[in-house]
C-alpha cells in the first residue's frame, strides 16, 4: 500500500509499505479520508513525541472496515468507522477515574502506531478496547466524519468549562478549532459569540459568530468591552497557538470570568505572561483543556450528522497521498481551514 512516512523532521516520504496484517482482535481499515491536524503540522516541523521517526502520521481518520479479526464483536467488514488517535492505559490513577484524556501512559495512533496517512490503517485490539474507534452514523460522509476528532475535543472543552445558555463567549483564533468553538457554543445556547481572528476573517462569518474582531486592526480587549456594555465576556477560549493572546484573554473577560487555554503553543516557547493582579482582583479562573473521552468522540459524530457542526464548510481542499506536502503547506498558510488527505485518489 501507499503511505506517507514521516522519516525525520520536515521529511515525509511517500512509498510502498506492506499492508498491516489483521490479527484476531484487531481491524484493518481502508482509509477514505484523513484530516491534516495542526498538531501534524507542528510535529512535521518539530518532530514526534519521544523522538519517534519513520512513522506514518495522521489521526483524523474515516474509512471502511476491510477485515475484522475473529474475536472482534463490535465491528464487521464493510462498517464505516471514524477513528480518533488517543489510547489510554486503562490502569493509571486517571484512567481508573474515567479521566482517560489525562492518562499517565497515553499513546496515539500516528505516533505509537502507524496512522492514517496511508491507504490502510490497522487498529490493534488495544486500540479497539481503549482507543476511539466508532461506527459512523448512517449517511454521514467520510470526509465530514474526519472532523469528529477535532470536534470531540471542542465539545469536551465546553462541557468541562460549562459554556451555558445565555453566555457571552469570546473565541480567540480563527482556525478550524476556533470555528468549531463558535458552532459548539451556539449549539449549547450561548447568546453572544465573538470571534477574534487575524488570518482567516473572511471564512469565519459562515460559522455564525455574532461579531468578528480583526486583531490586526482593532484592539480585541477594547472591542469585547464595547460589545458587552463594558462588562467583558463570560468566558474566553484561546484556540490558537499564540501565547501572547492568552494575556489578552485575561483582560477581556468579566470579573469571575473564565479563560480556557485550549490551543497548544510551540514546544520551544511555551511561556506566557498573564497579569496576576487582574486574575486576583477579578477572581478570574484560568484553566487548561485537552482532548476528550470516548463518548465525546461519539457525540461529535452525532453533532456533525445533525448539522450542529457544518463539517463540509471546514473542508478547504483534499490532496492525494503523493501531494501531502502540498496539503501541509496549504493547511499552514492560514488561508485554508481543513485540508484532507484522500489516499486512494490519484
Ligand atoms: Zn487532530
Ligand atoms: Zn491511564
């Protein structure tokens, strides 16, 4: 089969590799589409976790079950499945409490096992048991289903941080994750959603924010105050990889407001400076949010199927495997939202 193998930093080679063997407890999936994620782009430039090399990346996967081992009950040949990458250990302090996203021995498809930038991906037994493989709702397209992985983390974040009906939500970052936050906040009943962006402002209105602030031309803090009668937003979600904007988030929420650090920033430069007096006197909560649990991934598939998340609108383009480098370049240019790899296209 054809696969795009991450050989080393900034070196991705498309070549023939053996089709993985399907064991008794695993499934082999024919990959129909696999999203290029912001983390794939970061890893392409910065390397995979633990210095892993010669690995097939890609973790926003949708495809068809091609073979199922004889011990597999949950899936059969021909099923359409969406696969998210996280696999928890099932035994650590966090896993025993259901907090599998915080697992101490967390592993990922695309890092610890070969991922979806290939014509087939193999889900071994441990991935089926403790990972995130879910049957797609009938009628949902493969390309749309790849959005379930990023959507799951957005849904989990807003549940954990209790984004509620009537709230004013400021979303910082106009990439696909920011747009997902806008749609999910709307689905949860937020009344005013303010998007603060920079590079993709033209694409953002399609996702229905009530106001869009151009951070390149306007002061986001001033604008959010203006839009909220001077009060500030109830919650600000930082959905971009820029530490500096986290400082703005603290300034643009109301007293007792919440700031959620959702987007990872560069591993080389993760430090940020927040005004601790603002946090102290205004009783602001600053929290992190990362990943999701299995039911979150299933819920994301439902949200997409029900149209609460308009998956189609995120897909700026698809590239065949042989042009994956072009796809990565397109995804990071800041003009596209989601770029997918379709491994069987020429
Ligand atoms: Zn992803
Ligand atoms: Zn664990």
